[in-house]
C-alpha cells in the first residue's frame, strides 16, 4: 500500500473505500472517499486493507500550443499564485500549488476565442505571503506587457489579499492607459464548483468589449454562475471566507456587471477610458514600517507604544473612530497623542462600511486636535497601502494627502445603496 492507491479499508465497524492520502501521522490513516471528503481512521481499528487499484504513474503532457488569431485583441494573463492557479491531484487528494499557464489555457479554451492570450507565471506565492517588494515586481511586469502593446492585463491572484494588491497597484501605476484586472477563485480550477472559469472569462470579455482603463477586480456577483462584477481597485474588500461572491464594493458602486453568456456589459459609474498612447509611470517604493492596530476592549498603552519606532500607523477604531479613552484608559490616549505628534496616525473604522467622524464625541475630538488623521470612508487596507505609498513618494505632504482623494479611494458622499444588507 502506498500513497495514491485506491483501497478498501476494513475496520471493526465498517468498510470504507478511497484514495490513500499522504500524511506524517503514523497513528492515523487518511483516506479520500469517493464523495470527495477526507476521513482519518485510527490504525488500531483497522482489520484489513485491500488495494483495489494501484496508483498510476503520471504521464507528462505536451504543452498546449497557443496560436494567435488575426484581428483579436491581445490579453496578457499573469499568474502570481493562489487558488485560481491551483488544482487537486486526485491521485493523492492533495492540492497542487502550481499549474502552468498552458494548462490553464487548456482548461479554459474559450478564452482563445475572444482574445489572443499571452500567459506566463510570475510567481507562485500564497497571497498572505506577499510583501511590498512583490507589488514592485508585479508593477514592473505590467510595465513590460504594456510596452509590448497588449490591450489588457489579467492578474491571477490569491483572494485573501487581492484587495491589498489592487490598492497598491492603483497608487503605484500612474497614467495607466489599459485595463488591469485582478481575478481570483474561491475553489480550484479543476473542480466542478470552481468560480475560476466565469471570473476569467468575464474579465477577458470586459477587456475586449469596453474602453475601460484602470485597476479593478473581477469576481462573482452572487452565488449563481451567471454574472460577474467589475469592482473598483481601491474600494473593494473580501467579505466572506468561502462564498464565490465574497468581494464587495465598500462605500461605492461596482464599476460594471458582465454577463459572459450574452457578453452584455452594464456600467454603473463613470470610468477612465482606454488610451494606449499614455506613457505609464510607476512609483513602486513603499515604506516597510507601517502597521495596522485593531482596537478592542481590555487594551493597554503598551500595545500602542510598540509602534513608537514605526513611520506610520493605522488605528482601526470602533464605530465612528473610537479608541479606549475613558478614565481607566487615559494612558492609551496619552500614548496615541504622543505617537500622532511623531508619525502619521490614521483612524479608520472596523465597521468597514460608513465614514469615520471624529467630531461627534469629545474623546475623539481630543485625538483629532492632537493630530490623528481621519481616514474618511477608506477601508483599513486601502488606508494602510496609501500611507505606506505616501511615506515613500510624497514625504512632505503625507498628512495633507491622506485626507485627499488621489485615485478614487475616498468618496465625499455616501449613498444609501452603499451597503450589503440585501446581499447577505
């Protein structure tokens, strides 16, 4: 018996059939059942194991040849890792973290019917492991593709921090004349329930059928496999751990709705138009010593003092922008006031939706007067990225520019529909 074999396991109580999975636990046998679920079986309870089919050696496939077609636009598909670039190895039941660009094209041949696809792997990094230096690499590769004359770029990306990357690219790339769309998947590309195909296809259709330019995210509109939303790169957040419609516009409208079946596109807001004559400029440097601290009950001043040697700090306060500041927490207020005189300290809200207002309650007014910068309606993630970018690129105007709308990160007026109560 070896990993990948299909076997029948007979225990004291039942018989189970499935694929033997790899594990480092000698006391437990892990089995992938035919229904797709995994189960762990205590080896002490196993009476007999019958191997029904031995694992077949994988035959290496030839790479799919990607042929160009005349009169079709060119889309560059850049992969950075994540679920959209993963598939399950059913011989072992394990998730394979890398899939070649050619294999993705083989999985989604429809893409080649609407555009000439240039596909390559930039990296294979889980999105939670990305650092500011990775944003710089992605930006440089986007610059290369634009110089080659492509009509649009799709970035395959892990979903967990995709909104951080979309925010970073929104600040880093200036005078962008084509669309750059980040696309992810909540389920791997070779699963029947995967959202990868609809997301990729919708992004490609949007590029080929519109004159939009800018940074955006393309993900499912809802749980149905019908439409995708094009979401603003600076006003979007992952709002669910596993739903296919996890990404929502925050304090803003979606840019457009794409129906890939009939290729119909409905726009919801004004957008910058494609202009390939623009000369892209990139400003990729970001300050490393920036952090987010989330407030909660039972905090101490030492938690804030930790950031005294940082260059910038986002405080994700409660409600309208609150920190513990009553008579039992005066030391916290004193530390924050001291920090705000030394470094830019920006207040956002962990409510996610709505706007910070530090003029309503006197403790927050004290912080405001001490130099704490209100983050308006920015998400904490966007404020974090913006602050890190400003500290490297606009050093003398950081406090002033944090409250100004530079790239669409701040909406001065929120509308009643800028919420998701009807969607969850």
